[in-house]
C-alpha cells in the first residue's frame, strides 16, 4: 500500500492530470503524466481500471493491486527515473493487462516510466 502522501485522491487532481494529455501506452496499461513539479513535493500516483475493462470487481482490483505494488517496489528501490519530477501520474489498466502476471506488469511499468521525458 502506498503511503498517503503519494496517493492521488481528488477528482479534480485526476481531471487536471488527464487534461495535460501527456500519455504513454504499453501492453495494456496507459500512463498519464501531469505537470512537472517546481518544488520538492513527492509525486502523487493514481491507479484506475474501469468497469468497461471487466465487470467483476475482483479482476479489476487485482490489476490495480499488481500495478500499485510494482510502482511501490520501484519507488522503494529508487528506480522510477524522472517520474519523481512530475506532480502526478495515473496508471490506467485495460483489458489486455488483466491476465498478466506480476513480472509482466512490472516490466510494463518500468518501460512506461522509462518513456517519461523530464
């Protein structure tokens, strides 16, 4: 579980991140990146899997848990690249990512974070 200071919670914060239209897609996961941060505040992260992806909440929640844990481990080891320079990040899971294992999700997240340009 991510600490409170790293979570993106407000609907307005999600909307502001989506409005920037800075996105990358790989393997069934899309990454939306917000504005570059001017101060040293930590990056806020949100994870989304819509009902259109799968009707069962169990499947949607599993994908969110895998994405969240992958990001948490990368953040703990310091391998998030220049992602910490952004104010907010949103990971959106799609149908293609539902059946993937943790290793596959982790490699996708690493690739998406590597695609970010500071």
